[in-house]
């Protein structure tokens, strides 16, 4: 779902990170107000679902055919609720449509349900407002959690927080669990930062400076692990931008204001003001180089989109 774990990334690597998330959820709000990542992801999902796998989009459009969706690490529904609305617009009916959510945070469940009510109040007579069947408050990797089978399953930027990504067996088990929750003619999507993403580069630098024993998870690594355990998948990318104008003063010097510090804290998953001055200086220099390459006061986020089809059940 770390110090900057956002509402839509509610899966916690540790209790300390979950506590930090609850205390500093405003970081995600600052990030969300300065990026088109969620919009670009939603657009990509809708585009790809029409082609992968064959017939899935047609089933989604047919209200006489049962269709279920599973959101892993649903958080407060930042992408899940509007995406569900788009699904139902295509379907034009609630009939035979189910939405299942999972997240370990009770706070996120409460925010999700509040957001859902707000949507329903806005469209009281609409047939296309999102509906929720169940919201399981439990870590995805918990053996007690058995996800329902779904026609479409989504885990949007939550795999950083599922289990221990420095433990290959932990990654393998979580990927297999996700894949087995997908129906035989359905599809699943995991979005994770690519190694080419500015976000990955900054997080990797931060870990190198503060905890060299830790490594940052990438979509390429997750894809390789999926291949090792025979999970059939396709790998694509989604590109978005993050506006960092709040990190520069009127003279163009790097001098983040309060909003800028929140964005940086979100990206690094650590409190910007609490960083060692040497770490701040190194990260600041890296940001300046990235902005120079990007020809503007913004970062380029390149996300891996890992499409997974149903694997054979173990005998």
C-alpha cells in the first residue's frame, strides 16, 4: 500500500511504515495533485482490456454475462473507483457485476467506502456508479486470505509492499497467488515502476545512501520472477509525469516549499526534512540532473505493466 505510503498504496512492508502512512497521508494528496499517473494508467487499462485477452471486453459489455473484478491493495480507491465507473459505463448495468477489494489498512477501507458514498450521492439515479461487494482488510500475502476468482484483477503500485521483495520465495508466492485468482479466460495487471523510471532512480539512490542492504523493486525484476515460476505474461509500459515546480523557487533554484517536500517524501518514502544533509544534497543533485534531461521541472515516471493470464492449477 513507508514514510510516504500513499492512500492508493496501502499495503505496508512493516507496522512502522503503516503508522507513518497514517500520519502522513497528505503526501499522496500532494503527489496526486501534481501528476497524471492515475489518468494515464486508467487510459492504458481501458485500451489494453479491449485486446487482451480475446473476448474479455465483450464479456464486460454484456450485462447478461457475470463479470467480477478484484482490486489488490485497493487503498482508498484512487484509481479503482473511477476505473470501476468506466467499466460500468461500458456495461450500462449493475447486473451480474461484482467488485472485490483487499487491503490491510482499515483506514483505507473507511476512506474507500466514504469515497464510494460520495460518488453514489453525485449520481443517485445512475446505473453506472461503482458498487462494492466486499472489502477484505487483510495483507494479501497472509495465508488466511484466499482471493476470489476474478475476470479482471488489478494491483496498482502495491507490489513494493507485499511481503518481502528481497526474498525471492516471498515474491514467487505472492505472484502465484495473484495469478491463481484470475479466471481461465480473464486477465490480471500489476503495475510497478520500471528501472527506467525517475522514481526508481531516486529510490535506488536513496537506498544506496541510507541502507545498501536493501534494493528497490522494479517491474523488470517482477517480470523475471514471473517467468521463473511459469506465469504467462506480457510486459508493456505506461509513461506519466510529475510536476516539480513546487521544488524550485522563482529564480529556478532547487528549494522545495511545503508541497514540494511532501512530493519528495512520497517519492522517497521517507520524510524529506528528516534526511541527513548529505543525503538531501545527493538526491537534490540527482533531481536537477533528471529535470535537465527531461527539459523541465518535472520527473518522468515509466511504469511496467505486467499482464498476467491464468496459470495451470497445481495437480
